[in-house]
C-alpha cells in the first residue's frame, strides 16, 4: 500500500516538526527557499514598476539629472518648470510623464527629485548611462 507508507512517512515528518518547531526555521533549505521567495517578490515588484515607466530608464535618469542641475542653481517655484523645459527640448509629450510623476508623489520639480527619483533609484540603483 503505497499510500499508507507515504501517509506514515508524512506523519513522522509532522511529528518531528511538532516536537522541534525551531528546526523548521533553521533548516538551510528553508532559509534558501525564503530567500528565493523574497528575491522573486523583489523582481516582480521591479518588473511591475518598470512596466509603468513613461520613458526609458536612461532618459528618465537624464531627466532627473537635468532637474537636479537646475535646482542646484534655482529655487523650485512649485511647478514643473524645469521638467517641462526638458520634455519640450526632447520633444516628449508631457502628459504621460506628468501623470506618472504625480502618481509617485511628484507634484513639482523638487518633489520629482525627493519622491520620484528616490523611488526610481530603488529599482535602478546603478547608473544606466
Ligand atoms: Zn517643489
């Protein structure tokens, strides 16, 4: 009886688990399994974020750098002044980019850097240029 043998084997395993529950958490394969799950979740999150990008990561990085350089010399006037300057210079339609930025809490040039660039760097930590 294959099933019975399997059943008693499972029962033994369950008993071992019940007697020494801490072993379950310390088992190296369990640790590896959890790490793999974490890694997969991270990757899925990154892919979801990547799919929302209105421009290529390289162009977004150039955009953040441009706004950053402008705000190093000028105050933010609570508008998208430098962002819009950048977009028109690159002949990029503003609406999808602005919509994406606002979704991530960027409602003016300085918030782009504070909120959106910070979020962007979580998934694109190394310079892509
Ligand atoms: Zn601002």
